[in-house]
């Protein structure tokens, strides 16, 4: 019985961390589908969202929900700036210059925040004012519950937005074929800008949610981004549901391996899982196998 309770506790923790990876991975996938480019600054969106929350809530003493909304609005504005400052000038170039541009933006953002906020991690209060509840011997931390509920809500919203709204269908059309979307009268540049805004907001939400657990720090974005990128590959590169499943799976694998194998190497297990997927199923869980003609 104790073994089952212990593993249920680990599963709960793994799903909470995996939800953060899933949200950032979802941002990765949305930009990949819209621009055919990997945004290596996606993890830094989470870092910036966390620091924006610290600024508004701790620095300016705004009420928690007002600070949260302010952080999301700040990330939406940053998404616009990132799109027109990093991607848009290089939109007609090959993927490599844009990829390098996002990598340079990541380095610039980390060093700028380091200069402004300093190297010390910043604490952030939980959303709920209690530690959690115990259910069947399993302690359900309140912040992990918030993360799980928020992730489910965001995934559901994303599905409804893309499948049931006209704007969502325009975004899908843009991601599938930009030239055809342009011929149909869809403002492609605006659709891509909206994608960057939504990805920045998703990253910001992930940063605010994980801040009370990991603390808000300069390096948090890089760690989350690496695991989220691994999740996109495991789930199926460019697949939305694959990003969600891959992120949750990595969180559970990491937590189980840390408990039963070794805690100091917990960050390596995600990349071991990635290596095994690349070896035995390179197309990912939901990806389709593609053959090339000689």
C-alpha cells in the first residue's frame, strides 16, 4: 500500500512539472507550424513572465490577480515586439538565419534580465493561500493542482479556439500554406503575429505557474525550454497533441526516475528518453513516418 501511495505521489508531481513542459512545448509547436522555425527563445518567455509577475506583485504590490493579468498583458506586448523585431525582418530568408536570430534573442534577454534584476532567484507566492490537501495518503500540493487545472483549461481553450472560431481556422490555414492563405485574403503577417502573441502568453503563464515551485531565475527558461523541445520531438515534431502528451510523459519519467534511480541526474532522464525515441521511434508518438525517394 505504501508503495502505491508513494508512486501516486510521484505521478502527481510528475504531471504537475510535465504540464509546464507541455505549455512551453505547445508554444514551440504553434510557432513551428506558423513559421517552420524553432523559436529557441520560447523558454525565455516563461522566464520573462515570471519576472513580470515578481515585478508587479512583489515590486509594485499589486493584488495577485491584477499582477497576473498585468504579466500576461506584458507578455502579449512582448510577443508583438519579438515578432517584428526578431522574426519579421528575416521572414523571407531560410530557416537558419531566423533560428540564429531567436537564439541570439534568447542570449540577449537572459543577459538583460541579469543586468536589471540581478543573479539572485526571486521567490513568488502561491496562487492559493494553503499548502494543499491529503487524499488517500497522497499530498496534493495546491500549486501543482493549480498547474494541472490551468493546463487542462488552456489545452481545452486552444482546441476550441483553433477548431471552432474563424480566427483559429485562419491561423490553421496560415500554418498549412501561407501562399494559399494569402490568395484567400488572409492577412498572413497578422496571423503570424497573433501566433507569437499567444505563444508568449503561454510561456508567461508557464513561468508564473512554476515560479512558486522553482523560484524565478535567469536559468529557469533554458531548462524548461530544453525539456519542452524534447517533448515536441517525443510527441511528434509539430504535432499539438504530441506536445501535450510529450510534456506530461517527460514530467512523469523525470519524477519516477529521480525517486527510484538517482536525484542528482534527474535532468538527464528527459534526454535519455529523447535519445531512446530518436533511436526506436524518430517520428515521435503521433508523428508519421516519412520516406524519402533515392
